[in-house]
């Protein structure tokens, strides 16, 4: 069974409609796909219909921006009740922060000499509920300032670069608690990618587990082989679920093709069992896996 638990559609910063992502997943021979757009469940309805149509299982999820000791940490929330008020409140703050910072980022980029207008960025957004740096990056690519999104981030948009403006992110510990209370299973995405390695050691992961953390994403393109081995050992030691996924973004991210990393079926069953446990102890609406 081929299981890919972390993908993005244009409900956040992927480049394809949720329906297209699901169709591609089926075409690629995946049996289970997790749709985990950033800070949003906006793609779930369309993806669910598509999953039923093409006959694969969909795990509704989201990837939530959090912060731990000044480092950005992405928390994958699988099967949370998206209407759980504390979760909705946090997602609302994240979206407001992201949208509010657009004008500030563009002003800084213009001050640095780039000709970029808000309307141009909005034209890149499509159905996505939030405007993010990837959309600005796409405009910089389209206008020939940079070759691709990676260069746009490295030269203009990352922390410390001219276009960077900080924004709201939830506290990691609090978000793990909220996802758990929302009947979901919290998994740290790419724990040793993108600058979060420093803060996510064995001890911190153990501590987050006491807040409800269910697993860590081990097999991810950001992790070299020895990091994967070390993370798998931590997962085994702490009895955390170890997942694997592509972090697919369509054309928005190279080298993240659907199915390039997979989750072991036994680990997947443990993840589902943890979400079911959390949902029943929360007494909330259970968010079900779509399809059979
Ligand atoms: Zn991420
Ligand atoms: Zn992602």
C-alpha cells in the first residue's frame, strides 16, 4: 500500500486544484493521500469528492505554522475537527497575520528596488485563502528578477533578506494540544529541515509527546539519510509514529514528486488509531478518512 501523507494544493501554496492533486495521486499509484494545505481546510471538500471519484483514500489534514524557541516549526494536523473553536481561532490569527504582512513585504521589496505591485501578487493567488511568500516569489520569477522560487526565498524573502517581515505563528506546544483536543493527530513536519533542527531534539520531542504529539515526519526530502536514521531511532525510542511524505507542491517545489517518500502501512494504522482515540476522548465530530 502506497501512502503519501503530506501534500499541498492551491488551497495554499501548491499550484493545482485539490481535485487535480487527488487525480495525480491516483495516476501515480498512491492508495492513500494526505492533503495538508497550510493553515487551512479549504481544500477538503473538493478533495473528498475527487477521492471518492477516483477511488483512493484521503486523509484530511493541514500543516500549521507554529513557533518554538524562535524557530518555525510546521505541525501536521491529521483529521482534526476543523470547526473546533480554539483551532479556528488560531487559524484565523495565522491567516490575518499572513494577509496583513503582504503590504509591508511589498513596501520593503520596492524600497530595495524591485518593481512589484499588490495586484500582481493577488493575480497569483487563485483560490488560496491566504497570500504567502510563495505567491510573491512567483511574481519575482515571472518578472525575471530570479530564476525560481528557491532563489526568490534565498535572496529576497527568507528571514534576514530585504523582503522579510515576521508574522504571527502559534506556539508549537499549544498547537499540539489544540490539535489533540480537536480530535486530530499532531505530527511534526520535517523536524530537521529548514532551521528547526536546533530546537527539535530528543528531549523536546519527548516533551511535546506529553502534550499529545503522535508522530514525526522522518522520510522527507529535507532530511539526508543519516538524519532519517537518527529521527527513526528517536521515533522508535519514544514510541512516536514515523511518517514519510512528498510535501508535493505541484510546480511550486522541485524534487518533491508525489510518492517520492512513503509512510509504512503499520505506522499509518497507528496514526489513525491515535486520531480516533483523541476524537473519542474529546467527544467531538470525528473527521473520517474519505474512501475505503
Ligand atoms: Zn512545511
Ligand atoms: Zn508542506
